[in-house]
């Protein structure tokens, strides 16, 4: 698999709001990683509208941030697919970019195996593209879950090759690694990120989101020549 590593990205103000849907379970719903990404967007001049039917959010340093998202505590990817819930969510709140951190509950609550979860992620991608054929998709290798560490590692190892198989030039998929570098101190209860874990999640998702935004905008002005050709049709793994 060819992988392009992007360690840093310049700040460029955007001309129009980009609709970003954070999709996941309670790890998306709780904590402050969405707030801290929103704060960086404001500071660095990106016009991003968070979208989704949920409005949860902690008191994150007093930030009056955009709280919209689709993080649903206890939800499993396999059930979201079975009930066609994402189709309805995207109909109500269309998105240009989706970040997806799913699989924790499938493993922990549902005892689902990696092939089942991967199949569900694939169907979710299909539903995203049915809503918007040019949607940008950022898929996370999920954060650690010590109680079922082997199952989590199995899923995370399967995600990059799956992403390559589902990738397309019109609707790229990028994989971000939310597992590496996490320790038990980054989990407040063995499942959800602590404040330090939220910081790590924000720092990992942010450059991927900026890169996705640049591919929606006139990317040839910002990603030139060989780089522009390299990312097309590839899975791009972004360094945090």
C-alpha cells in the first residue's frame, strides 16, 4: 500500500463553510476534542460548520463552540447500518466531510468480530456516498480499549487495507491512527478519553480535516505537482 505522510499543513482561510459531521458513539459525544478542533479552526481561519442532530458538549474551557455532531452513546456500527440511521442523519444534515470513529461498542458490547465491523463500515461509506458522491471520509483506527485489547488491535490492523479497497478519487478515504500513543492515563474510565486523550484525538483528527478541506477547495493552488497526483486514489495516512 502506498502511503503519503503529511506531518504539517499551512493555515489557509477558506472561502465557504465546509460541513463536517463527527460520526461515532460516546467517544464522539463526550469530551472536548470536537471543541478544541473547532477552536483551532477559528484561530487558523477555516470556515467549518459542524453538522448533526446531536448537541452534547462538555464545558470545554468556556468555549461557546459549534456543538452539532452525530455521536450516539452505546451505538454500534452494525446497528446503524441495519436501521439505516446514517441515511436519515445525512438527509437532515448533509456533510462535505465525515470523521468516523466506530467499532468500540461493536467489540465491547456486541462481541462483533472484525469482518462484521469492517462490512458495516463499508456500508456506511456507501451510504455517505449516496448522500454526497464527493464526500470526504476520515476513518479512525479506534482508541485503545484495554478490556478487549486484542479485538481492538485486530480491527485497527484491518482498517487500512479496507480503506484502500473502498477508496476513490471522487470520494477519498483517509485513515488516521487514534490508537498509537494512547496510554491508560489517556482514558478516564478505561473506555472514554481523559483530557489528555481528547487532546491527542484533536491533534490527530485536525490535520486530516484540514487536508480534506483542501481537497474540496481548489487543491492545485495548495498541493502541487507530485503531491497532488500522489493522493489521488490513495489512502493518505496523516501524521499527528
